[in-house]
C-alpha cells in the first residue's frame, strides 16, 4: 500500500487493527514508534546500481494496556512525518517484533490493515547465473514412448 491509501483508509475507521499473516491481531495497545523514510542505495549481484525508498512504520507492544492509537492520531503522525521528512506517496513497509524484527508489506481488507509477507529474490537472474526454473512435469502426463528392452531406449 502507498501512504496516501493508508491515510484514506484511516479516515474511514474508528479503530486501528493490524493483522499478522497467521490471522492473529497485533495487540490493540500497540504503539507506532516510528514513521520514517528508508532509503536503500545498493548494487545487485549483476552489477546494477539500484535506489529504493519506502515509508517505514514500526509497531511496538508495550505494557501500556490503556494506550490505544486512534486513526486521527496516526494520520497526524503521518502528516507530520511527510512534512518534516519530505515523504512522498511511497510504498509502506511495517516492522514488527517477532523472533527478530520482521518486515512486512501492507494491505487493507476494509476493516484491518494486513501485514503481508515479503520474499527475498535475485534482482539480476539474467546476469548472475541463476538457472531458470525447469518446468515441473508429472510423470503420469508423459506419453509412453514405447520403450521396451532391446530397442535401445533404456
């Protein structure tokens, strides 16, 4: 999701909920401890220089069970971040504490913000020698070639 999509979704909500990929909700006393712009300038394994920018939300659970972040407060934090950090309408990533700090993409189902999994990938498959995936074929779908002992096919 892009930042402006999140602000639009927040404008329609009375409460904020984030749902983990396993279906569990982030405890409703979470804090958004950071809204920031992450800039990544790197070179991939094929030698291409790349530049990426995303907005980062960090969610954190505290022992502050009385704390509830309301949608209008999060919109205020986002707008302050946009102004102060010169943040445009970028894709949003969310950090959340799991076994380690986990990074998620974000979606919205009309009620909850959905933390969706992200995957690593090779960005230069054509240059770094990663073989193309071979098509998977079921043996039952192969036509019988009539191979019998003695005809040289086995």
